[in-house]
């Protein structure tokens, strides 16, 4: 990896790796293998094919597909022609899908054949879209009026003649909406960004590594920690469409992967799988995780024979990345480095003391370090006085190591105390008969939250809620103990396994909800 020089544009790095590595495998997708040179040529074909059909620099294309090699060819190829791409969550439909397609001003859409009906359900016209390209995953014919995505591959494999410029927009990544429609985070050609990623990759990966990702490309983790770092490091990466806890180790062995990127929910899900004597019999050496429960690290590392490195970043963090590379306590994301200044603040903007929970903010040199597309008000709110407000809650220990607590929008306040839904969920999931838990607040007449949880029992378990509440009372602060419980068969999650809490909060307490205060008035909650 020391052979790779620093580059201003990611496209230049891709071209360099194609020349240097040739047929060395880059993408491993089921039984398909695509080398670095072939990938660069295919990316150029995609870009040239669109230019041949009338696309121009500054035009946008939305990608509405599951993980596949064509996804990456579009994502990395189009900036070479001056275009920008918009990855879209494949779970979207209806008004949520329409909003992004219209708000992003894209002129082109690429969609999987089985997702195409979601587009046709939208009342035409949809924004500025003039051409739709369909990726065939089966034997279906291309719908009338659409183009076959494979037709773009007939174009020239040479790099487009367009001259890339600094500050050109390359991508829009839409964040999950919490209080309304999502916001489009603008990515531009910026000096130093590729070099920053190259330095990070040099810390994470070894020359003989193989990366594995099953996280979707419509979020940054799959694109950057999977495909991006594999390209930067000149190593292969295996990619699947989605995460499967029961098949995970088999997929690791299939690709002979040594490193994979994880999000918090994957750790307990894998630990809840039945133990097998060969759980540690894989090539794995490292897990690069985000929000992995600290109390599970030791058990996970021992069972699967790996090391966990914990990190924190976000698509709208202004380039911030924090990492615990085995240099901080379990559960910590380490200490912020490479930034001018940071602090944790309360709702009044006052800095909190070690051990107290506060929102993480950090100082940046560029007033547009975070830019939301066509939303200057949100951009100004995100970056105030050259401080980026993360919207995430942390606490710090005496040594300055930071610990993620929760998204500010997912926290609850009860009895004058802030409650982390993430912490409630992790404690409840320690109960033997619970497979999954989602915690959220429901409003009361007292203008505060009552804690409500949805729980999915383990297969075959007969969940006793009174025993569960006694367990909670013995393992969490009194003000955190849930009052309301719904037993459910499924807890809906996004493609990155983040729990979808909007519908849960909207449904709230119903006739089927179990009420601890009604069913267990005898339960004593120790306030000390």
C-alpha cells in the first residue's frame, strides 16, 4: 500500500490501481470476480454510455439497486464525466421515494427490475427524470420506454475526456429523516479528502487482506469501508446483498475474508446464533465496527477469534472519524484526533464534565464542511460558528476517551433524567429469552417520556414479562425501567440494521400493550 501515491480525485486513484494491479481481483460477488483493470473500464463505459445518450456534466443519476458490481461502476464512473449520483435506500416507496427523486434534481434513474414497480406506482411525471435504465436480475424483458442498463457497456472503455474540477458535486447521500423528509448531504471534489482516506486505509488493512461487506451501498459504510477502502488498499472485497446472521460465517469462508465492517446490531445477532465448535475457524482477524455493545466485546472476540476496532463517523460529520484501535477501553470510540477542537455540550450549549452526557461538537476550518442540498437553513443549523453539531450523544471518561450513547433524536427524558434507548436495548437483550429489543419514548400528560419497548422473543421461548421487568429493575437505573411492552414477531430495520422507530412511536400504547404499573404494582424500583 506504500506504493500508492496521494491523489486529488478518487477517479485518478482508480485509474492508477487499474494500471498497477491489472487483473488482480477487486470485486468478489458470489462466483463473479472483477479485476481492478476491468472495473475501471466498466466504470468508464457507464459514464461514456450516458454521455452518448445526451447526459452532460452537472446532470444527476439516481441508483435504486441492491448491492452489485454495476452499482459501483456507476457510483465511481459518473464523476469522471462531471455527473453526480444519488444512492437511494431500496426500502423506500411512495412519497419517500418520490421526494428524493424530485428533490435531488436527477435526470436519470437506474433501477433493479424487481424494484421498478415502485417507480411506476408514482404518479408521472417524477421530477426531471427523462430516462430510466433497468438492471435485469431475471429473464424479464425491459419495460416499454426504458433502457437496458447493459447497453451502456457497449460504450468506450477509455476514460471520458471531461476535465474534473475541484468543488464539482459528485454524490448526494440522503440521511434518514427523523423529524421530516431526509436531507441530501453534498459530496464534492475537495482537496485532501482522498489522501485522508488513504492514510486511514493504511492503518486498517494489510496487503493480503480480503474485506467483506454485507451492508448496503446506499449508505456510507458499505461504500467506504467496503468498496472504497478495498480500492484504496489494492485488495479484494467480497460483497453480498444483505446481512444474514445464520449464514454469516459461511459467507466469510466463501470469500476467505479477513476483515469485515460491522454495525452495532450485528454483534448481538451473531452471538445469539447457536454456538458451533468451528466458530473461530475462519480467516477473520479484524472487525471494524460502529456502536458495537462494549459489554459483548470480550465474549465476541473469544468466540470468533477476532479483534474489534470501534469507530465513529457519519456522512454529515464534516470529515470527522474517531477510532479505537485497541488503544482504549472496550466500548469506547477512542479520542478525537486531527481536529482543532471538540467538546460535549448540554442543551444550553454549556460544556459537560467527564462522565456526563452531552452532544459532540467539533470545530472545522471550512464553513461549508457540511452542506445539505437546497437546504441552507439546515446547513446553517448543522455548522454554527465553524462548529459542526453532530446530533449524537456521548460521554467521556477521565482520560478523554469517548463513548457513544445515542442519537439525540432517539434519547428519552423521564423523571428529569436523560435515557439512552441504545442502553435500554442492550440491557434488555441480555435477558436469555429476548432475541431483539427496540426502546423508545411515548409522551405523557406530564410532558415527559414513558419508556416503551418492543421485544421479539427467542425462537421457542415463552417470554415472562414479569421476570423480564424484575431483570430490568436489577440491571438498570430505576428511571430507565420500561413501563410499556409489546411482544412482536418482527422488529423492522433499515438496510443498515438501524431500527425503524417512526412507526413504533406513532402506534404507541394500544389495547394489546402490557403496562408494568398495572400488571406489577408490587415491583419496587430502587432509586439508589
